[in-house]
């Protein structure tokens, strides 16, 4: 997720309320996370530098808490697209390596891995969704080289260009509040090249509805069938109740023959 200064531009609406680009991105990403309950998801944010907001996790409540903390101006301004891709790809690569290391430890411990268990030590679908409104102007890594690295590791990248040409930024001064036109500075050619290099696609989102449609399309494409085995365990729990009932019946019969004899 791009958190550079240009993401403060206001060209999106939520319930007829004008919001900045970062706010609508956070809103749509939250909906995406809510719909992928069985996925490990992480968040990388970037402006002049890329950093991990939340590592890959199944704890989506913690993930959403960290997403909510994302703000503009937390780090120096800029747009390091290449560094963001490289960091996200490295996170996915490391997650897969950790799974293989866990498998190796189990084998060393004498445990046999069945074919069904084998699939549990592989990430079947590794995906990066890149959301940005700018051009690459910072960072160590060239975006296309980083995309090539992702491709080598079997990672697909979907790129989404955020914003429209009718954007403005609200500026507060001692003289009052002013709205300054910002326009758009988006490198669509680069974003298309990144997506094509890795087998993904590029989508342009100039309003909230289009952004949701692009994310929904990604959601539908990235589905993996997982075979799971369920065990049902039965336990007979009637015995104590039966014994209690028989005991009361015997007491009733004894009472009829003695104390309550007619």
C-alpha cells in the first residue's frame, strides 16, 4: 500500500463523503481481508522506504488493527515501488522456506509425511497486490527487476493504479481552508509491465466502485481448492443418567414395599 503524500488527494467518496485515496484503499482492503478468512495475509507500506506493517498471518483481527494504524506522513515522502515489491516477495519466499524447514524437522524426528500432508508444506498461490498512485522515484530496487525476482519465486503481482485527474488536496492555513487541485502522476506503463511480467493484470481505479470491482476480480481469480479430512468423534454419555434413573426406580420399589406400603 502506497502511503506517500500524493495519497492525501481527495477524489473518492464513501456514502457521499469525500475521502482521500489512502482512506478508500484501507476500506476496500479491509473488505478483501474479511473475505479471505483462510489466507495468510501480510501488509507492506511504502513511500520513500518500504516497511512491513504486519507479517503474514492468519490472525486477521491483528492484521486489521495494523491496517487501521496506517497514516500518511509516517515516513519521508517518495514512492519506492521496487523496494515494496522486493520486500513483499521476500516475505512470501521466507514463509515458504519456514514451512519447508518445519517439514525437514518432522522428517528428522522420524515422522513420515503422506501425500496429503505434503501439500500442507507448500504455498499453492503466492500473490502481491500493489496499490499506488505515483511513479517510482525512490528506493534501491528497480521495479521491473524486483518483479523479475518475484516471477522467479513463483509470485504473481496484480497492480492497481489509484486516483483520477479531478483530485484535490485540502490545505488548512491561518487564512482558512483551501482545496488545491493535484491532478494525477501515475506511471501506468510501468504498472502494466510489472503485472504482465508475473502473470497478473493491471487495473485503473478512478473511483471507489471501480476499485472494488478490480479487487473482487482478483478475489475470484485467486481461489484454491483445498482437500481437508474431517473426523467425527462419538462418545456415549447416557450411562450416568441411566444409572441414576435405575437407582430412583429401585428406591421407589423399596419404598412401596416398606415405608409407603398400603
